């Protein structure tokens, strides 16, 4: 009886610690991404004054901050994953959480490729600086349509779950396929895969075959949804979904 109570107490302490640490990382991520907005404003002012060297330094700083934000996101995810899978060791054995977390982090990092240059906030930074002297013109190597879609949609490929019809902002437990990047409500897509052993992505025209281990709430998904919500993307339609549908009917 005493052992059960002790185990329960340890579990509660770990849960509190995991929640606190995860929240701290998320707060840090929010502060980093807020600071990027301030840096963008400073870069615009420097660009107006033809201080190109200093603008380049800020460019490097933005990329470094985005990489740090990505690592914080992974650590937040790792903390929760380690807690969820924790099993108390046998008596007189100690759990080395540092080793476990580093192992989980390295595994997750190898699966999750971070490309700061493709982050919507970096692209917004580049556009802000570019528009100082080239307002209304597409940036080199990019079509205007591509810029508009990136600015409004970020990295969210579809804005509605194809199974429930719910907007991604209203999903209770959003998950994303690692292969095709489409987003679903977790319960709906898991039930869908259970009934179909070779289930294809339910987004019209998407050919990807789903695997349970490849449909997850990846570290960036909730952040991308929050940022889209902050931008007011509620009415944005995912053009890629329409394109898939058109291709499927040909």
C-alpha cells in the first residue's frame, strides 16, 4: 500500500514538473517569435538608412532565433513524451532523465528537419526589408502568387479536417501526416485508419497511404495553428486541397 502511494506521489510530482517545464519552453518560444517582429521593424529602419551590413547581421540573428525556437519546441514535445512513457524503475535504480531526454531529442531532431529559411516569419522579415525599396515587386526567384500564399497560410496545407469538416482552429486534438503534411482530427483519422488497413489520405486526390506511426501531433503544428489564428486566417481556403481535387477529376 505504501509503495503504491509513493508511486502515485512521484507520478504527480513528475506530472507537475513536466507541465511546468513544457509551459516554460512554450513561453520562451512565444517571446522569441514576438522579438522577431521587433527585429523586423529595426531592419526596415536600417534598410531605409542604407545600413545593409547591419541588416545582414539581423538576418543572421533571425535565422539563429528561429533555430533556437525550433529546438525549444522539440524539447517541449520531448518533456511531455518522456513523462507520458515514464515507468518507475525497480528499487535502488535511478532514472537518468538527462540521458533519456537527450536520446528522445536527438531521435526527434533526426525526424524533424528544421529549415529556418522556410519559416513564414523569416519570409515576412525578408519581405519587409525588400519592400522598403521594391514595394509591389516579387522578391527575386519568387512569383507573386507564391508570396501571397506563404504570407496568408504559413505551413498549414489544409485548413479543414477532411473527415470532420472542422476548421483546424477548432480541432480538439490536431495531428498531421509526416508524409503528405495534411492535418486531421486525431480521433477521426485513427478510426478511419482502423477501418482501412491500406487507408489513403482522405484529402481529395492525395495518394499517400497512411501509417499510424506517421500521423502525429508534430512539434510545430500547434504553434503554426496558433500563429495562423493570430493572423486571422479563419476564412483562408487551402488552395492545395482544391488543386488535388481538380487533378483527381481529370
